[in-house]
């Protein structure tokens, strides 16, 4: 069914005039998430202000057979919140309340539109914080973090979103409201919370999240080490882990991303082929002893310079440079495509060399910034969308890098999700039986295939959904460049 006037009137009755967007120009605002080379204009956008409104919208879609997609703040990088043309986009940014702070039990209950960083800000007066910290933490919503199982710089020591979610309230694809998990550490029955976190919005719409909080560490120490090559920086990472040290974070940036960050936010990084940011936290005596060992490992690996953050301000400057890296690439390239894959730490040098060779063959510059501690790569593929075929070439380069990750025993995604962007790459990792098993779970939750269709799985692989075309970047539509 296409969206008609009767359907629009029913939506307007649910969310009111201010909660419905149906003008063409206004709907274009929502045509993509942060992965801009995939675009689809939604048939209509709704902005509910309550859980009952979300339920009523979903019930209406279910009864009319209209597909729907939930969206938070639109910072995703895999097309996970890409709308469906002639579908409903349910934007959850107005569900932004912190519902409860249970400091003695280190829990917080929030709605999906609350930003990641706001959780730690509200927890700080109680001596607590929320560990997962994506680079977009100032603006990304916790609902999106749950959908994509987001990580961040500190996931090496503290894990991903799934390790910090105790319970969920979920609007099922037929509009029913269920609660999964709860405030206790281990509830009986199947781990449906674990299944929901990282399901990319395909199993329902999360409307409430119970989060685990951590106590603020007694001490935090951070250093920045410059290296003459990414190989040397990779050797330092291996040396740190081999020494039995699990830092809170180990981040690496290569020369191109250093230059971009410097142009954007001026963190005063040294000129080098690679830098590492290493952070330790915990009890002061332990941090002190381990930090000296980390400094020693970096120098033994060939660090040309080691800077230790003298205070919180300098530490913040280090992290500002790192977390600005994605957006900063706009300073050195008209367009860029962020990929996301995982490799074993021991394969860092090998894969980075292959990426450098690929950049030479393709003629596209590739910057590398990644969570070096757990091997989560984020290659930034630079291209010019005004040049016919370069956008498609960038996508091909990204696919080649994912192949490298799989070949060395890694994964096609570490924290950005599969979404619409990498669905076609899923067979690189999974057999048909694997994919069918995953699809059975999805169909159990959503037999009509209306909830965020066309994501994760290569098509055709349906629960009733009908594949629809996405509108590619204009340069992609104009034609493809020759393969590199």
C-alpha cells in the first residue's frame, strides 16, 4: 500500500500537526543518515512524543502493510536508519527523558533520544559514568547505540553497548509493548536483550533502556606517542597487550588523519607517520606502575616522541583530535567514505600495507584511524563526488578492504553495523545456513517484514518485504569508473 490521504489523516490524528512532516522539501532532510551516498526520501516522517504514540503509529503501519523505520539523531554510518520510499520514518528524538537514576545500584533508565554524553553528565554528580563512548557521543542517541551495538575508544577494556544494557522496553512490529531483561544482572529465559542490541532496528523499536553505570576511576593517565611508521605503532600496540596490560583505550591515526584533525581542531599533534593515544585508568598505584611500562614499550618500538597529558585539559585536547578525525576529513577531501572492519591485532601491519597498496592502485587517498587495541579499523576513503565514477570506485575500495578483514580472520563490521551499506558483503562471512538462521529470528519478531526492511541481509531474503531501490549518489548514477 502506498501512503494516501486517509493514512496521513490517521497519522496526524496520532501525533498532531506538529508531529507530522509530509512536505517534499522537509522530507528530503531525512533521506540519509551520516552515510550520505545511500539516499531514500521517506513517504512521511513522524515525531512522536510518547510511547503510546509510537505504538499507535506502528499499529497503523502494521494494519495497512506500510513499512517503517526508526531513526534517532542520524549519526549512523552504515545506512541503518535509511528510510524506505513510500514508508514511514519514526523519528525518536523527542523521547529524550532520563526516567530514573538509581545511583546505589549503578543504573540509569532513559528514553532512546537521550544523547550518549548526557548520560555520563547526569551520572557524574554520583561519581558514576557510562562507558561506551562512540566518537559521535556528543550527538548520537542511546537508541541508535543500542541498535548498532556501538563501541568507542574505550571498548577495549569496557566492552560494547551490549555489555552495559540490562533491560529494554520494545514496541514490537505489530505495536505490542514488551519488556525484556531488567534491573537484575541475569534474568531467566532466553537472552533477548542480547539479541535486540545490535539488531539494527529490524526486530522492533526500543522506547526505554536500562543502562549499567560504572564508578569513575580514581586515576586516568593518557599519553600520545609519535612513530615513524604505522608498522612501528602497530608493534607498540602488540607490545602493550603482550605485556599483560589492558589499557582503557589504544587509538591509532596515520599521517593523513593527523593532518585532517590538525586542520580542523588544532590538537597540536606531532608531525609523524602515525600516532598512538594510550589511556590507562583505575587505582592510582596500579595506573602509575603500568603507565611507566607503556611508555617504555612505546620507546622500545621506536617512538620518536612521547607526550604525557599533564592535566585534564591536555587529555581532552588529545581526545578532541582523535574524535574529530571523521568529520575533519572534509578539510582534506571533498567527499569521503568511512568503512568499518575488524582484524586480529597481529595482522595490523599486514592489512595496513595492503590498504596502502590499494590506495596506490585505485588512485584514492585512504586515511586510517582506528581502535588499535581491538583491531577495529576505520579507513577513510577520500574521493570527489563531482568526478564521474569516483563515488562508486570508493565503494569498491571499501569492499576490497572488507575482504582483507575477512581473509585474516576478522569481520566486516566492528561497531557501525551492516545496515544497507554492507548487506551485500554478509556472504563473505556467513554461509547460506548462517544467514537463514538469522533470518528465522527476524521473521519470528516481524513476520510481515515491515520493520526496517532491506537492512542487514542480502536481498532477496524476505519475511514478506519487497526489495525497493535506493537512490544512489548522482555521481554513481552517472556511471562507474574502471576497476582498479
